[in-house]
C-alpha cells in the first residue's frame, strides 16, 4: 500500500530488482553519503539523472577506462565511447561482466536501466539506437563515472541482461 496506486500498476516506479540483490560492495546509506558527493549519491543510490551537457566526461575522448564512481569497478573502455549528441557520455558496449540491467518503469515509460554489477550503483540506461558493432547506446550519467587516463581497459563485450 505504501507504494501508491501507480507503483502497484507498475507505472512511475523504479524496479526494485537491483535493490533486492546482494552486491559485492554494500555500504550503509550513511557510508554512501559520506563517500559520494551529493550529485553522485543522487544518481548512483537514488537512481537520479544529471542534467544533459553538464558532465565534462561527455567531451572526454582520451585513452583510458571509465570506472564506477561508487566502487571503482572498471565499466567501459575509451575505445567504445562515441559522441551520441545527447549530452551524456555514451558507449556502444560495456566491459565484460561489468554491468547488469533491470527494467526501469519511471516517468510512465519502460526503459532498460544499467547498474554496476559490483555495487548496484545506477549508471544510466541502454537503448537500441547506437552504432555498430552492437547497435546499442549505453547513455551514462557522467557523475556516476570516474575516468582514469592511460591504457584502455581490455576489449569490451556485451552486457548480460539480468531481468
């Protein structure tokens, strides 16, 4: 009853699959708030979205690895990044075994949410309108990522859907 009529109908509420799962990195809410900036906490732990065009990582095209800002898990190699024109960092594939997906039913639509497989942090969404070779666009919140310059991570694969 506490979820309201929209939640019971599966409209306007976020899937709770990732919050029910036990993750390798699991902190108390107070620990996450101490570790993360307010913007990172909002996106990674509350499934928020940063405003388009606000992340410097959208225009970052150097060689390196994009990691989860919550736990440091390597998520995306720089050689899979492309300019989607959306205002968010976009990739055509994650690293193997780096992310998982759930169904997101927010805002009266159904989308595929992407989260870090290690800590469950919300990263963004994946869409089927990306470039070859996968045709996918992993549209990520820059605040959920930490770019580490240097040698790119191993070759990316395809994400495994967990729902």
